[in-house]
């Protein structure tokens, strides 16, 4: 943190054109700086910092997750309004006076509708890919531009640091401008967070390996979707290769030791559809898949289901 602050102040003094050219360099440069800083910090204090994950809401009506270490706080997506976000933070006994960044997975409303309010509330820098930023500028109200306090343009495949959290962004197949998933590492633990994807490409599976906590979309039950209330065209969209992961697709992944390595202490099923799924169905489907694994690759962690209506109790890694 100390190291990145002077860099940010220095950059803000530069003419916009030079600042833009330097931005990529600084985002990349921070990787090395943050690694050194984190190691120094851990060496000096000699204790685990850990990662705490609070999924405040998950589903097609709003997504927002708070990620914390001792010194850094990040918000992943901003799909709820200010009042609801604050109420959910209070429900998990958090009052957030300062944020170090807001990271955006993609521009869909359920991930960004509260973004102008969140920026107004915390004045945190926004971490977003260029195509997603352009889509946000088209769809969100003008207040977005007025409330921006710095934009860090990121790319799929890129690794960067915010405070003592190392972030790795990777591409996912979804019908948005430039959708990404994230892994986060801090103090030797790893969180992987991936929702809103039509299928599981091999590269995504690689990113999810070695995670201590895996938050994975389990959006719909195929039968419920087929007979459910959605118009045919929406059903086709959800089912497509750029739609959403079904319970069935998740079960295929979880049952396969070559896909899911089962190292996670916490496996969280997320982004459940309220119309085309229910928590019991998603859980039973995942449990059945995990029970099919060979004994030597058994999953021994905790299986949780994130909710649209209420926050999940914070997970301490
Ligand atoms: Zn979504
Ligand atoms: Zn989406």
C-alpha cells in the first residue's frame, strides 16, 4: 500500500496522455512491488494475514462480494444499491469505511447497477477491462463519470496487485463485452471466483486449481429451465455456450478429478437462478457428483450455497 500510493499521486500529476501510457506499466509493476511488500510485511510481523470472503449477494438480481486482508479491502462487482449493500454489510457485522478497489467482472446489470452509488460512497479506484468500461459508459448514468476516482484498465490474463492481494484475471465465455473471472492470493491462500459462464473451458479449469476456496456458478436446473417461465429466446441464451453454468455442468466438473482437484476447504455454489433452480437441488446435485469421485481424490471441504436474499457468513481462509 505505501508503495503504490506515491505512484498513484505521481501519476495523477502527469498530463493525461503520458499518464495513460504509463498506466499499464504501473499496474504490471505493482506485481513485483506488492510481492516484495507482502513478503516484507509477513516476515516482519511473522503471522498469517489471511483472506476473508463475504458474499453479500449472489444471483441474477445482484452480485457483490467483499474481500479483506488485514490491510486491504476489495469489492468484487457492485450489483446492489447503496442501502441494500450497507444493510448486508451490517448483517455480517462489517462497517467498511475505506475500500482499496472495486473490481468488475462484466457490465451486466446484476453486477454493476449499484456501481455509481458504490463509487460515490467509497471513492475507490475501479479495476475494469477496456471493453467493459466502454460498455459501462454506454449503459450506466452520467453520474458514473463524475464519481470515478481513477480507473485501472486490466486485461484477461493479467496479474496485478491491490495492496497485499494478488489478483489474476482470466477470460470466461459469457455474452458480455469482455467478461472475466478472478483468482486472488494473499498470504499463501487462494480464492477463485467464477460465475456467468456458458461452459468450463480447459483454461478456466486450470485457473481454479489449488484454490482454498472456490466460488462457482451453479445457475440452473436443466429441467426447471425447460419448463420454467422464461421466454424461449432467453432459455436459448442461458443454455448457450455464452450463457450460464447448469447444475449438470457443475456436477460433471466436480466429479472429474482431472477437472476439480478437490483441494478447496470451501466450495461455494453461486449465482443460483431464483426461477430455475433452488438451493436444495443445486446442493444435492453437487453432493451426488462429489460422491462419484474416487476415494483417493475425495472432497473433504465444506459445501456452501450462496444466496440472492441474504449474505453468506464470512469465510475465513
Ligand atoms: Zn450475473
Ligand atoms: Zn452476466
